[in-house]
C-alpha cells in the first residue's frame, strides 16, 4: 500500500534541522527497516500485503507484523494502532491523526487493539510485533478500517552540508492497513451527508469548511467535489472550488475546505452549494451558515496571508493640512511683502 509522505521540519539552535517524520511504503528498505504483515488463515485475499480479515463477533486474534532491522546497530521502534480516517486533502490516513470517525462507526480500531508501545530489534535481525484484537459481540455490514504504524524512535541522518552547517535527519513511519469484516460478501449502500458549514482555518489560512460525514461502512472512491458559496438569497458566487480523485475512509468525517486564498472573512449569512460524486453515487447539498463579526475578526487576525490594516492614522491628515496652511501662509506673506515694496 502507498501512504502519504508527511514532512515535519523544526529548526534548533545548533543550526541543525530536527527529525523529519515520513510515512512510507511498508516494504521500503531504503532506511534500514523492513516491515511486513504475516497473513493469517482468515485473510480474505493473499494477493495483497495488508490485513484483510473475515472475523467473528467475540473473536480474539493476534496479528503478527515482522519487523526487520537491516542495519549494523540495534533499532527501537514505536508502535500504534489507529482507525482509518480522512484528512482535509481527501486522503485516507492509517496512522494516528486528529481526524475523526463518524459516530456511526461500529468499531474504533484503536480501542480493540493491544500491543507494546515499542520494541527493540537487534542489529541485522528481525522481531515479531504482536497486536491482539478483541472483536466486540456484534456484526456489521461493511468494513472497519485501520492501520498498524511502526515508527523509528531515533532519527537517521540523510544528508549534511559542511559549508552551511545544516544537517537533515529523517524519522520514518511504516503503516500496514487492517480491514475487518464479519460478512464474506455484502453490498453496502454509500451514504454521505453534510452536517455543517463553518468558518475556520487550514494551516493558519482562512477556509470555509464543510463537514461531510460518510455514514456507510465502505470506502468512497474517486470522490470529486464542486462547491460554491454565495450570500443568502443571492446568485453571485463569492468563493468556489473543485477537486477530484479523492477517497473517504469508511465511517469517517471529511472536512472539505474552500480556501479563501488571502481574502478576509466578512460577517454575514451565506449559502454553501455543493455536489459530491463518488465512483457509484452523487449527492447534492445546500446549507446556509453564518459568520459572526467576532468569528471573522478572530480568524482574520490569525491568517498569515492577510495584510492587516492597522487603521487610518488621522494625525497624518492633520499634519498634511498644517503643512499646506503653513506653506500657503508663507507664500501669501511673501507676495504681500513684494507688493508693499513695489
């Protein structure tokens, strides 16, 4: 499975760049670690490299992940299990994040898993990570999705520049997907709703955020969104956005943004008009929302792309007028003196 690469860069006083965290393909061996799933008997397909399991209510099952250290020194890795969620870019994340599940989710994968927080792998050796799953006493129609993440505890140096004194270090995370189903073959109807529209921010930039809820236990694939914002009872489009080729995790919340691209929020009542298409379904949503004066002011003050007007300084007008009057008086007096001499 291919997972999104995540970069995180922080400067430190020694002009050294702090570790970068990247989520990579579990089979990538370029950084001295190799991670692979040991597929069990209840695996639905052996043609894939992640867990896709048919489980029963009240089952207890231990998943095994083989972690190989291909370096000449011991390595410690941190481990975690999380539910699959959807980020603001319409990408499914299998690693821990702040994205949320919809309340309709039959299971939160993180709450049914038990595993050690970290393991140490000797040099040029391997170790098995065991993840115990306790399936609740219930069936569900579709799929419960999540992931097992293995993260390097220590960063590895990837490059260094002696002239600038800058060192870049990377810390890699490997994610293996886990899919759980209680029915071998089932057809799940895709369901999506627009819960609310709010003014907010993405990466300290103003955005109008539509909170879309996938209430179905299935992935929404090849998702495209066309959206526009107007004032209530107006046809003039103020903001609009189009995006395609996205994916939404089962039973997850997708906060879809329209970025204002440096524009300030203005208080008022607005209408969001949105069409969402997946591989199988089409939805049309229309919802009114309000931006208060306080919300607009607070968010505008935090937006790093807005050039903030500190207010007009009337003292400049006073100064300019005074200069003009003084200059006029000087010219008038000078001409008067010349007239008297003549």
